[in-house]
C-alpha cells in the first residue's frame, strides 16, 4: 500500500446513486476510501445492493467496510423487501432486552447477506430532553441503565451475525435542543453529570466503533469547535479518560454543525490532528476528492500530523480487515417469514396506551365523528395524491368509519388549528394522529382546542411519546414510529385484534 492509498483508507464516503457511473468510479479510484456508506438513494432491492457492493470492490481492488444507518424505525435505509424493525424506543417499550438482541441479529443477518458489514447503530444518546429535535424515539429512553441494557443487547445481536457496531453520538446529545444537521448544539453541563449520564453507555458497552458528533461542550473544551474536531473530546476524553481503543468515525462532516463554521478541508485536518480516525464525507464527490488531495499535502508537511495519520491508519485497517472477513449469508435469508413475524410481534408488544377512558379501545368505529391526521415529515409507508403524507392506518380507519380525513401540516399555524377545532364535530369520538406535537405550537393548540369540545378525543402519537402529556390530552396511544410494521400494530390495537401491552420507556415529563 503506497502513501496515496493509505491516506484514502481514512475516508468514509457516500456515493450518488444505486450503481457505479463514470463520476463515481473516478471518485472511488481517486479517494480509495477505507469505507463506503450507503443511503436510501443507493438502494433499490437486495439483489441490486449486493451487486453494487461487488462493483465497489471491483473498482477499488480491495474490500472496503460497507456502512449503513440501519437503526430501525424512522432511520431504516433498508425497507422494501427487508425485515424492518420498530425503532429503539419502541423496542424498549416491550420491556425485555431479548427483543433488542433479536432485532440486532435479524438486521445484521440481512445486512451481511447483501455485503453490508458495518451498522452505524445503536444510538446510545440518553433522551432526557423532550425538546430534543434530532434523537427522541431513536433513543432507548431517558435512563442510562435502560439505554445501556437495550443497546448492549442490540450490539450483541449484531455481533452474533458478524456485523460491526457503532455507538453514537459521542459524547452524547440526548440533552440538547438543536439538531447538529442544522447547527452546532451546545451541551453545557458539569462534568459530574456528564459522567453520570451521557458517558456511561460509551464506557460500559463494548462496541467496534464510536461516532463523535458535532456538539460543543464548554465545560470540557477551550474553544468553540465541534467535538468531532476537538482534542479535548477525541483524545483526552475518549482515549485517555475512557480508555477507548476502537475506531472513532466522524458523523458527516458536511452537517451544519461543522460546515457553518469550517471548510471541509479544515474539518478533515483538525479532525485527524486531534484524534479522529475515519473522516466522513457523505454527499459531494468534488469535496471528497479535493479534501483527500489537501490532506495528503498537509500530512507531508507536518511530522505531527504524519504521526497521527499512522495511528489512525493502523486502527482503520485492523477494523476494515475484521469487518470484511465474514462470509456472506444467502440472499434468501432476507425477509424470511420467521424474521417478518418476529419484527411484527415485537412491534405489537410495543404499542402503549395511556387512557382515562378505557372504553376507547377497541375503537368504537360507529362513534367516530372526525379524523384529523398530520402529514408525516418522512414520507414512508404513506400514499401520494391529494393527501400525500397521511399514514395508511389513518386512511384505513377512515374507510372503516366512513369518515373523511382532515389533514394538516406538522407546522400548522395556531390560527389554522383554531379554525379546524372550531369546525370539528362536537360529539362522538375524534381521532387525532400527531407527529411530535410537543415541538409544534400549532399541533399543541389543535389538541387543546379539540379537548375543550364536547365528545371525546383519542390522540395517536405516531412518533415521540411526549404528545401524550400535552395540555388537554387525556387519552393517547403511542407507536414510537410509523414504519409499516408499527402502523399494522396500531390497526390491531384500534380494531381490538390485540391489546396494548407496551410500557412507557420514559419518565412522565414534568413539562413538555
């Protein structure tokens, strides 16, 4: 391996589409990445992904680590034709860590079959802030012990099928209220609290890699830079305090938490200099090629950077060799009836009901007088047309009740919420499907105003459970996500096929 090839091994890059075109081939040959990450845009079906992975290896002439974000729930890149699991918080709502092991094992077996050997999961952020916009149901809960127990089982499940794991997002961003995709979150808490909460999963779970995120911690850092570029976090905290010896892989260095303040080149140089191993550039091939060239030049000029480069090269090569050493399973392993049944059973056990009026389940269809539904922010398992984004389960209930759906934006205005509520039926059962209403003033207002009407209101919280504790909400069913598997479970609960067994995996918040 020459110097140019060696520097490339530190790169984790994304590619534009589902096949290798001339531009992608050029980027792969120039960057020579040690790892490639796949997104939904790269995925058509299992046969295509397996062929894509083979093509990547053919172009490179070696096996890179193939990464993906397959957390389950709302962050599932492999959907159609695969076994899709409910998300982390839904799994925790089942009350048994065995389900987390089963999910990790099934997901890993199917990833292995298509040549994906590195799952950038699980999320081990402790979601102790209901207003966190980026984590929420991706977390196993708001308790360190619970997050550790379920995440450890998930990691063990993946390990049983030879897929590498990644704990994210170091040093923990469950407490913040800014999404790092957009800007730099600040976590300003005492070190004692950090060690008591955020750092425990990273210290107590044995995983193959950790993902430092773009977050600023003024109590640990001398200057306002993302943790992904900070010596205090990457070296002092991760290596020296926690004694972590695995691979550190950057969250996408094109996110707003970095790109609002630093160039891609600055992010790579400072990240490597201060302790990062894999440098992640997910989307722009021009940036990927340019950063590689600049990094080579900087390493050649700096003995200090050369030393750091050699340390990271040793780690990423050891990781890559291990990740690519497992034999692949047959593609016939994917979406077996046994796996699909297991995922559905886990989902069925996750649905949680918080009711003052138990007569609302099963749903008295003949009493349904109005159905209100949010248009989902992520267009999965929904239909196009005039009500694009309305979940399938809402459409099915509307058909059963012979009742029209009033759909609204997640960002519905307070004025529009007032109007919808004023025109709603003043009798019977009103069904309201929400997505993170607790983060949107208009949705909050709609729930409050509907609760003040005569008749009864049943809220279906399709994402975070905090909607159940908003002012005016007395009856709520929580699904922790809206993948097809979760929507099928909701339908069973509403029509009385099964009973809600889920246990709330968070403490009841004092304020939402």
